[in-house]
C-alpha cells in the first residue's frame, strides 16, 4: 500500500445514513465524490469500496523497479479543460507525466505494419496489399456477396454502404472494409479480444473508438500519413494509472471513503445497502459496479441479455531494454495466444523492457483454473513473444498475472435495450448505475469522469 492509500484507510466510523452513497471506488465513483467535494458537499457523500485500495482497474503495482497496471491504461482526452485540470493535479502531487505520440503496430504477414491496419495496407506484401485494396474498393462500391460476403443493403455511394439497423459487428467489418482487410486483421483480432462470435455484437459496438476509414481517406493516407484516432496522443504518468486515482482523491476527506467494504445486498424499497460490517441508508445510490452484479445485489436473476469477456493480463519485467519505437502491438494470428502486447517502458523512457500481455477469454472460463495454469500460460507467452520477435534473449526478472472480469462488454442491441430499461427502472428508485460497467458500454476513463461529474451536478441541483 502506498502512503496515500494508508492515509485513506483511516476509516470513518459511524456514518450510516448519507445523501449520496457510492458503490465502488474506481475512477467513476471517485470522480463523483470529487465533484461533490469540489462543491463543498463532501460530507453528504460516502464511497464503499470492497478492495483494500481505491482505483478499480486504474490501480498500479510497483515492484522490483517495474510499474505495472491492469494492462496499459493511458489517458486520452477530448475535453481540454479536463486534461489541463487532471494533468495539473497529478503534477502538483509530484508526478512526472509523459505526453506520448502513439507508436502502435500490427504483427501480420511476418512483419509489423502501422496501426490502424485498414489505413496502412500499403505496408503489406504487394499481393496482400492489392487484394485488400481491391476488396475494399468493391465492398464500398457494391454490396454483392462476392465483395462483402454478407449481402448488405447497397447505398450506391462511393464510400460506406448503408448498414441495416440490426447489422452485426461482423457484417459491418465485411461491408465497410471488404473481405481481405476483415480476414487479415479485423475479424481474427476482434475474435481473440472479445472471445465471442462477432455476429453477437452490434455494428457500432466500439462507438467512437473504432477506427473507420474510407477509400478516400486511405488514398490520402498513402501519400500524406497523419496520426489519427482517439489516442493518437496520450498521457502516462511514471507512477502508472494509480496517479489518476491519486489526483482524483486530493479533495476527498478520509471519512468519504471506506475500503475493504463489500456491498452484499441492496434493499431498493428501504433505500439501504448491506455490507458484512453493517447497513447504510441513502437518498441516492450511485453504483459503478458491473450492471449484472448490481442487479444480482438487488435480488434479480441473471439475464442472458448481458454478456462480456474476461481479459487475463500478464505483466512481465525483463533484465534489460528490448524493443524500442513501440507502445503496443496488435496480434491477429490465432496461433499466438495473446491479442495485444504493450511496452510500459517505452511510454516513460524506461531502461528495462516491461510488458503487458492480454489474452481474451469467454466469461464462463473459470478464473481459478486460469490462476492455477499461470506457469504454463507464462511459458507459452514467452515462446509466442519470441515467435513474433518481440523478445530475443532478454531474461524475465518478475511477472504478475491479473484477471479482469468483466473486461470488454459485448455491446449488442438486446444488451443495450435491456441495460437501458433496467437502468431507468433503477433510476426511478434512486439508484444510478454509471461508469463503463454500470452503464454497460465501451468507454474511456475521461468518459467515466465526465459522466460522474454530470450526474453529481444533476443530483446536487435537486432539492433535498
Ligand atoms: C484491458 C483494458 C484496457 C483499458 N485501457 C484503457 C485506456 O488505456 N484508457 C482509458 O481511458 N480506459 C481504458 N480502459 C477502460 C477503463 O479501465 C475504464 O473505463 C475505467 O477503469 C472504469 O472505471 P469504473 O470506476 O467505472 O469501474 P471499475 O474500475 O471497475 O471500478 C468499479 C469499482 O467497484 C468496486 N466494486 C464492485 N463491486 C463492489 C461491491 N459489491 N462492493 C463494493 N465495491 C465494489 C470494484 O472493486 C471497483 O473498484 C481499459 C479497460 C480494459 C478492460
């Protein structure tokens, strides 16, 4: 535990009734509490967190000179004011924060090409490049089964064909990019990541985070490449993602956060939550726990409408510097066990190779079995890292296995409709389910902070 965490662990005693009770001390829950504290109303808010330290998926391990997160957690912003505020708060705490121009690649056709794959097909071997270009061109000109493989509606336009409302992610990939781009990269990579049939995901499952690209943009990119995408530039503190959490807690009084306090039941009519230590009465409950978990705490049976994956993360520290000029690498090859690997050290000018490796699993894979197979999985990872030439003779010094469950929500039309209906019903009873897993969506840390702040302003404007 850091000094900062120990400080916050000075548990408050006694408060059992609060206006705003927050379930979960990750980014979302802490941003909500921070927004109330900024209004001078921190005493109306209490955060319950089951772990012994705050942060949720934005926690960091500091060990043997390595700094590891729950796989790479990088800060990227659309809101410049929020960026300046949070960078200022981190720097005021003494954190060194690096501004990084993304260097991400795809391991394909026995080489590394720049990411996004679909913009950089000219870096492929010539035959593969021509096939990708041909299929992209004809997929976006016509929606014949030969070109798209999925029989979509044809808009007749020169760029993106019109997709039916209920088109799947799988169908969208073929329709927007053609067979070769889809099958070289987009299908195998996303199947490894989501650990599901992509026909189960909505065509817009990744929202603004998906790097669309039409043929005009592609041709321009060939001669005038420009960094694109939501994370073309990002920020990363030398202390890891926990620095975001530290910054978000500067305004909190110790009695606003109770650690090691797991909510075990929510009594909606009584507006009361129960933990192993006691009960808390609330006016509003703000939950950032995963929506299926919250529904279970409220006494509901599980629903098949909500599905998700797990991500098994291996953090690896080596004895010397390794690959340079790379922040992360996408690996679509189904024979390689991981879908992505990233270099923490290259984000902070570190002098020893420090990697995160991510493996996607279905939600029903037993986490205990994954834990007991960690040594075998590690051996396979090291072998696969050598096969894709990411490591050579570097020696592994330390490692850590983490399991993120849920990690990526399977955004589907049925799931979104179910989530919207349940969240509305909960909201009518004073429970606000927010955050990446509370809202059941694909989003960033920045989105979590903005959503939590907006809710804090909305609720605090209401009369008591
Ligand atoms: C592999 C991966 C990589 C990512 N990379 C990035 C990135 O680079 N940049 C980015 O912006 N975003 C990234 N994200 C998204 C980011 O992790 C999330 O948006 C963010 O961490 C969500 O914060 P949260 O507070 O909503 O949820 P969480 O971090 O899940 O926090 C929820 C908290 O609730 C607590 N809790 C749950 N149940 C209970 C209970 N019953 N009682 C008490 N407490 C409970 C949990 O312990 C946890 O602390 C990534 C996500 C994944 C999976």
